[in-house]
């Protein structure tokens, strides 16, 4: 049966787990104590998602625990049953590879005090506590049921970090300043309290999930003047922070405006991550989804809170049909952003960064003063 050492070896081989202190923590903290008996497993190796049940299928359950597998532990904010695979996942035990990547990105010093946003099952709080000591870790969780179970899980293995039930977007001012903030949920906009509660020179690591395609790992450094600045480090896929879940478009009843484009929407959807960072910077709040048809067709939808566009590619036509409605011509904006990225030489994600201030956040290329400005 799968064991903690198997997981550590696999993560080390994949490059996720490189530091001895985190390898030791992954060995010391039994993940099995943080995964419920019945849940929904989402492997990262392409294996289809599936239910796991410790009683009826102990080997399969343990395999999910000690491989690079995310485990959905709550759906529909507690109203659903995660074992069925239906509903929207709202809490999970994150995939160990992504957990390792963010912990190594945080890179805390001995003696650092860390605030974790999103306790979840408590596993990452346990890993942080093992390395830094429980007294150095504060973890905040918005869902009282999830927080209660995390407390039980942590206590079962003798770890007692400070656990707070509340809105993580507000941070936890009472314990500030922190040397690091470790975020375990997707963030569309970085809350200013995190910047204000981080010591100058301290780090904030988070999954930036603006909505266009997948998310991005980012490490920000607090500057002590109300700003935090940092670069993107890789990809990530996390459930969004509850306070930042986007609402659907609110239309005023206007009809569709028809048009066409020579740009194949598949090239936009499947572009390298640098393109998606550019689009998110130039077209704020845009979200997107694409789907291929069995006949070679492809459709792409883009939307924000007030506007929507859909683009239909058909291999039998030179141009793709475009329909747009709402006050913004969203496809035109997305197309212009994609072509701007291509015109810059298709820069990779690691050349981009993010600046957070009281006025909001700003994407930049190569240096903070070279801003990726929103389209007019």
C-alpha cells in the first residue's frame, strides 16, 4: 500500500519537493489524518476523478492520499456530497505537488511567523507547524465546519497552531505583523490587508486566478509603504476565495452584435501562459471557456459582469463568427491583448509580475514600471 515515503520520492523526482526540511515535514505529517473516509479524488496524472471510500476500498483510498492527488472534501459550501462528484468543490486537500511548490516558494526563515489563508483540512498548517513550530503559525478559515474538522485533525497528531474562523480576505490584524502569508485559495484581487499585515521584506505567496484560463503562482514582497511587488513563478489551479467568487453577467436585454475574425480562437485558448497573463492584465475581470466539437469545430466564450462574447471556429470557413453583447466588445479586447503579447515576442510567464497597492493591482512585463495597461 502507498506510504508517505512513496509520495516524498515521487514529489522529489518531479521537482516539486527539493528542500530537506519540507521533505522531512511531508514524512512527519501523516496526510491520512487529514483526508476524510469518503471523498472525491482528482489525480494530477490524467487519471479520471473518482470516489474514494476508506472502508470499502482502503487501498484505493490510501493511493489517493499518498500520490499527487487533490481530494475534494466539500461541495456546494457543505450542501452537497463530495463522494458523488457532483456540485462545485468548495474545500479540499490540495494536491501535494502544488502544496510543496507553494511552501518552497514561501521559503520562510527560522523564527518567521506565518499567516495562512484557508485552513482547509489543516494539512498545510501542520506542515508549516512542523517546520516553524505551532506558535509561529496562524491559520484562518471562513467555513466554521471546515475549521472545526481541521482543529480535530491537527489535535489528533499533537499540533496546535492558532486557528481562526473568519474572512481570510481581512487577514488577522491581531497577530500582525507576519513574516509571510501563505494563501491556499484562488485570489482574483489581492486584499490590501495582507500587504498591510506583512512585515517589510516579508513574502505573500498566492494562486492568482483572475479568470482567464488557469491560475498563476506569484510571490510578492511587502515593501512597507502600502505596496507589494513580485513575479509569477508557475501555474496553479485553486478554488476561489469565497469573498471573490465572480457573479454571472448581468445583461440589460441588449441583443447580439454580429461580426467575424480571422484569428483562430483556439490559438488564444491554448496559448502559452504568458498570453493569458497579458490578457488578464489588459482586459481586467474577463473570464473565458472553450470547448471543441467532434467535427473539428471550436467555440470560445468570454464574459465579465456586464458583457459577453462567443466565437465559433469552423474548419470549413476562413473566418470565425463573432457575437458580442453588453457595453464592451470583449472579444475585440481579448484579441488585441493576445496580438500585443505576440508582438512582444511571446514572453513567458516568468517575465511578468504583479504590483499591489491601495488602488488595486497592476500586471507588468520585466519591470514594475513597464505596465501591461488595460485596453482603452
